[in-house]
């Protein structure tokens, strides 16, 4: 037996060597890590005998990946840490996709990397400092993402020629090492409101052009175009000129054909004039008829609902039947109720419905009744055009609120429970919000009557963002609130935010990019600049208003506060922009009642998101889904 074991041992050694060589061959070509990278990006790799055969992927003869170029492929995954196992990779080009997550530190292992282009994605987090160890990196484009942190990853990168970090959330000072870079030809840092404008590279005017960006004290370096383009364009156009026609044998008939064309042209002009006059007369008559019908419709609406019916109930969970609201049909049905608010349209009352007979131990639902008067405050029908217009405005707001919130349900939207029509008024019934409006709570905090810690304020901001995302993204058609402000954000028993008062809300058809209003509606201080100037409103107008609300939650002051009237900016938004460019914005911008709670960094991030939401250019502002995602990523 002992002698038989001698020849077996070399066999096992040979088998181990064979397995090791197979493993080395399979790992040397990088197919495993490359397959993992492509899969994590969101590509389907089934059916491929080798990942190097995928379109956009280039490999060397030995199978090592040297180029991955997948622009505009609708990728929704993330950049895998397995990219560090591709040491021969020279170009990683993934712009115009939907990549999320953060940048892996393993990128620094791609020592041959020359081009890293990840612009226009949804990548967030910090940029690893290890990237500065890439000696051959020439192009770095991370623009239009959600990256944050400082620019310490730019400490080295001696061969960098093109750098674009625009439209992110970077903060801190621009590294002085950029000014010493001899090869840098293009630099774009615009759209990062937290950056300090340190020394920037200076180059001859023939190679570089310097212009200011939208953010004060921010600069963009861009290459200038060569003057030879115009000449080349002219030369190109000159080659397409139409050649002259050679004389034909029919030239003898040119006189008669010209005479015929002359008469045809006269008939055409005469027919056009007759058609124009006929069309104008028809249009005027049609406009007059439509105007008359419209006025008749308005008169019908003003004298509407002479025979009012019962209430329209939208939530049987809170209101079981019309009998629960029978007390509102009496003339003195509101006489004994507590008034909890007043407005231009009427009063708001508090009432408690009868308890459920099946659950006698539980009290009935507490409701808020919004009474909107149909006739003018002096009684009787409107006596002037101004009163008629005001009445029409109130009625439009009623219909808008009923149509908007009557059938939508979301935890961060105040639901309309029921609607009742009376001969002289409308009743809109809502769930009662115990803690009132955010504006009222913030005023109580300012006066020292109550406290509102940072975690509660953050939860309110997150709730409003979730409600906006539902209105803008998930509800079809899209709903634009148009009057988002702390007074229209109510707080329930658990201090959960509920967006209320949809009287100015508008539904946005899917085919429309904007809606034009006849005049500005909303509240001063929360109205976006483009809406105030052009009367065109989009969902980005709501985003601007929400950015102001974020600033109010952190600063603790309303836009109408006298504090801002005494500043040079005379505006909360402009004041905050300037404060965020100072060396210590926390001590100046944050509500003193919140200082020392350990959440200064989180509050500073919320202020940066507020600046992002209140950018002057609506195209630069994030949408509601991106805002909610950015807020949710803030760790406490």
C-alpha cells in the first residue's frame, strides 16, 4: 500500500498546477469583473459569450477592457466597485444616463484611466480623494449630478486638461493647485453655490474666455471658437448655390406664359382679399355669439344652485352618511360652533361629528368647516363689476379645490371630506388639524410660546416634499399648487405636514409645458421670478416656493420679516445666497434656537438644497422627486 501512493502524488501536483493555470487564464482577461461592471450598470448581458462583444466595449487582444462607452443608454444602475479590477481601462464614458449611488474608491485602481465622463446622471455622495492618484487622467466630467463635499480630490491630477464639475452641491474653497496646472484648458465650476472663488487659472485670451455664471462670484472657463468657422460655413453654402438654367427651345412662348402668370397672380390676390374679409366677418360674429353665450353661462353660475341638494361625501371613512352633516342644513347650524379662522371668503369653524354607534367608546371625528359666502359681503347680488369679478374668483377657487382634492389621497395632502351647497354659501369640510399651520407654529416659536426642534422641522420638510412629488409626478394629470407657503401647510396631531388650500391649484395636461395665467396669483416672497415676469407657471414654480419654505424652516424667519427689509438684499433668497458664500454661514443663517443641537451640518445641507431650489433659472432647479431624494439622503 505504501508503494502504491508514490505515483499518485505527482498526479495530484499536476492536477493542482492545471487548475491554477486555468484560474489564471480566466482571471487575466478581466471578463469576470467586466461582466460585473456591465451588469451593475443595468445592462442585460444574457446571450453574450464574452462581455467584450457588447456594443460600446473595447478590449485588447488579450481580453483586457480598455474602453467602456455607453452614452444615453438609459442605464439606471450604479458604478460597481469591480471597476477597480480593470487596470487597463483607459476610457469610462457613461454620460446622459440615470446612474445613481456613489463613486467607488476602487476607481483609483484604474491607473491607466485617461477619460472619466459621468455627466448628467444622478450620482450622489462624496468624490473619493483616491481619484487624485490617477496619473494619466486628462478628462474629468462629473457635471449635472448630485455630488457634494469639498474638492480635495483635485489635489494632484497633473495631466488634467478638461475639468467640469458644474451643477452639483460641492462646497469649500477651490484648490490652489488648479492655478498651477499647466495643462488645464477647460474649467467649469458653475452651479455649485457652496464653493468659494479661490484663485482660478489664467490663460492667454486667445485660448480661453472668461465669463460670469449665474451665481455671484462664480466663474466658468470655456474655450473660444476660432474665427475660421464663418469662412468655412460660407464656403460650404457657396457650393450649394443653384446653377443657372440653360435656354430652352420654348423661350419663344415666354411672353404668353408670363402674361398668363400675371393674370393668375391677380386672381390669387383678389381671392385672398375676399377670403380675408369673409373670414374676419365670420370671426367677429362667432366671437360675439360665443361672448354672449359665455355671459349667459356666468349669469347662470352667479345665480346657481337655487335648489341645493345634499352633501357630496368624498371620504366615507370620516363621514359615514349625510345625516352626520344634517346640522349644516339649518340656518343657525354654525351658531354654536367655535371659529378657528377667518379669510377673505368667510370663516372656518370647528365641529365634532356624532360618535359611531358601533364604537360608542370612541369620540366622533373632529372636522373643520370652511364657509365660503356666495353673495357679496354687503348682502344681495353683486352691484358692480368689481364685486362680480371677486365673486367669480371665489367660485373658481371653490371649484378648483373640489376638483383637485376631492378625489386625491396622500398622507401629506389635506383631504376634502365633503362639500355641501347652501343657497347663500358653500361648505367645504376637512379633517381638523390640531396643531394649525406651520406659519402659526413658527410665529409661536419666535415669540417663545413653544419649541420646534430640528428633527421635527426636518420631518415637516420631508413631508411637504413627498406631497409635492405626488402632485407633480404620480398624479395624472400633474397638479401645480401655485400658492405653497407655511400658512398653507397644516400639521396634524403627530406634527406630520399636510399641504392644504388648493384654491389656486391648476391641473397641467400632459401635452403642455406650461400654463399662462391672466395675472400673478400667490404670495409675495414665495413667487418665482419667471412667474412674476411672464405669468407662465410650471411645476418649477412650486419648487421655488418650496425652497423658500426650506429656508424659513432653518432660518426661522418669514420672507416678510422686517429683518430682511433692513438688509442690503431686501429679500430672503438673495440674503441667503450671500450668507452661504461667507466663511461661517451656520452662525449667521441658522435659527439661534437650533444652534448647539449637533445637527449643524445637516441644516447646512438643507440650506444648500434651498439655494438649489430657488435658482433664478427654472431649468437648473431640481424636480420634486429629486428634492425629496436629496432630503431623504441627509443622515441624522
